C-alpha cells in the first residue's frame, strides 16, 4: 500500500511578550529634559543679556527765575542737559519710562517725566529737560542753606534718575528692570543763565 500523504501543519512561533515602556518613567525623563532645556535657555539669555553699566553724565546745568520766599517756598526753573551712553556692542536698551528729579540735600523740589525711547548699541542720547519748582515748601534747614549758598552765587543741587528699562539682542528680550542714577554735586551759578564754566558730573547708576 502506498503511504498516505500526511498533512503537515506549520505553526509560526509566537513572539515573546515584550515589556512596555513605563509611562511614569517617560514623564519623569521628559520633565528632566524640559528642565535642562529651560535652564540652558535661561543661561544663554543671561549670558547674552547680562548688561554693562549704563553711563550717565550731567553735561550742563543752569537755573532761571530762582527765588526763595519769606515763607521758605522755592520757585525756579532748573535746566539740565543729561547724556546717556549705552556701552553694549550688540544689545539695545528700551526705556519704557523715565523720571528725572532735582533736589537739595535729598529734598526734592522739582521733577519731570520723560517720554519712552530706545537706545541702540554704542549710542549716546542727549536729554535736555527743564524742571520747574513752583512755590515748593522747603525745610527750614534747606531754606537757610540755600539762601546762604545764593549769596555766594552758586547753589549745590542733586539730580536723580529713575527709569524702567529692558534689554534686547536678536530675539531675546530681558524682563523690565529699574535703573537708578544719582548725580551729585551739581554746582549751578545763580547769578547768570549761562552754562559757561559748568563742570561735567558723572552719575552713579545701578540696576
């Protein structure tokens, strides 16, 4: 008898069940990578936008209509020419607001708000402003001291600068920061409106 053909059944080997990725582990790894990227971005931004000290000087100062009344009130028009210099090579400065005030022995007698402006790298900006005192009360000490200085022909004043600034380079912009500057002593001739003989004053600034 001829042998009967036997049907052979071929079976594919079943793959071993694989171990799936742990979702908790994936989340942890993703958060770590995200933190590293954010930290790197902050570091790059800080190194890029770490600002140099802005340079401020008072180039000229004069006063008009200066008078101290018997009741120790002052009226005057203080004229200042202030120069701002941005020493950065690649970073521009945006001044969102600025306030300039003048004082005698820390007592403010006049102030003015300056319009927003932008300062490009290596740029010098000249700010000419007039601060007006109109019947401003002085302390007895300041009134006496100013009268004594007036008789000598020169009064000693101070200029204060407060501004909100931000820095920008390429696509990076820093957060807004407060710039403060102090310019002293400002020696002003009260006997003439001329700016001749004024000694330029370098201001101290900080962010």
